[in-house]
């Protein structure tokens, strides 16, 4: 299984990455909406953890763009 975390909170990304790796999940991380979208366009993911508040494209914009070409499950992360 491969997961993409798109969040600008680096400490949260580190924590989630450690937990997912322990569960045997391959993890990629992006810290902006644009970087996340670029990764999604260039790799296949089984699930995406997507922050709402991101620099550049916000999470809703990224989700809208992803839905134009993919039905990958997305979990929105928000405070």
C-alpha cells in the first residue's frame, strides 16, 4: 500500500509517516498543494491524506483537480 501525505505541518507529517511505516505502508510527503498535485500526477497512491489549509493550492482545490482524473480515496485533515 502507498500513501501520500499532503500537509505543511512537518512535525505532523513526521508523526504520521512513522506510524504508517510501522504498519508497512510506503509513504510519500508533500508540503504544499502544488507539490502534492505533482506527486499525484506522477505516481499511483492507494490513499491520500490531504490538509485543507496549505500554501499555494488549498486542499479543496487539490481535491477538485484530483477528482478530474482519479477516484483515489482521500481523507481530509483539518484543525
